[in-house]
């Protein structure tokens, strides 16, 4: 997948992020799976109390029905894309054409020059430093620059291309993680229950069944059943 494809992903899936931001989180990462069996009684009691506090029918004030974590992700992605588009446009976007003929509007040459200048300035392919500056708009514009689409721009040099690719890759990865499209791997704060006592890690978050793995003995556990790797 190219960086331009990553930018396309952001453009196409931004609405899904907006929808996710408007709902309360319904799942957590990492998933509990059977890890509760490895927890102490005190830790299990604390976890149960936390679930009771956040249940929809629990007494007391309810949390705001907005997923702040997703909103933070959206802000991070949008800031990165818009800032990059501003920076790149300053470097590669040609200034609008201007002519000073010194003649009045009744002069055909003057009139045509002004009209041409106005049309060039209003070219919809230009990046705008005011107005519509959302993540999807910036992602689409940056993708077109990577693909060398025609317009009032010069070709990107290697440094500019690399900078855009870095932002595109990080933004798309963050979006996929947030929407559950990317596989994640995190340590589990409990040792392996087998004699090795090794470090456990949990892998998942990409729509596939999560799995707990011991980095020492290699034993794995899944939600459905336990079994060796």
C-alpha cells in the first residue's frame, strides 16, 4: 500500500471516525478474555466495581455520550494533515497569475488579463489557507500531490515526498487502530501461569480473535479454547 493509498483510506473512513466519536466506548483494549483467572481477588473486585460504575443503569450521573479518545485521534490526524498541506503548498503551489496593464476595464487586453488572473486564483485544485480545511480535504489534496496530478504546482522533491508519506502513514495507522482495523500487541500485567512465569502479551484489535501468548514458553490462550501454539 502506498502513502497515497493511506491518504485515500483517511478520506474514505473519516465518516466512520466521526460516527465512533459520537458514541460511548463499548469495548476496551486489551480485551479481558480469560485473563481474569490470573488476577488476584482484590484486582477482580476492583474491576467489577469499575464495571458497575460505568454500566448504563448504574446510579449517579452518566458520562457524556462522546468518545473523547476518538475525538483526540481525529484532532491529531487532522492537525497533522492540515499542517502538512499548509507547509507543502507554501513550497510547491505557484502563486496566482497577476498582470498590471495600466489600462481601464474597457480595454480588452486589461479585461482578459484580470479575468485570467481571477480564474487562476480560484482554481479549485489550489490548497486554501482559509475556509474548508478538514482532514478529508487535506488528505485528498496531499494524495493528488503524491500522484503528481496536474495543476498550479511543481513536482515534489524527495524530501517533500518523504515528509508527506510519513504523515500519511502515521495518520492511517492511527485511524486503523482506532477503528479496530490494525492488529495490536501489548504486554499483560500478569506472569504466565505455567512454571516458566514468563511475560504474557495480548495480540488483536484487527477484527480477528485476540490471543494471549507467553513470550518465554510460547503457550497461547484464546477466548474460545486454550491450546498450544
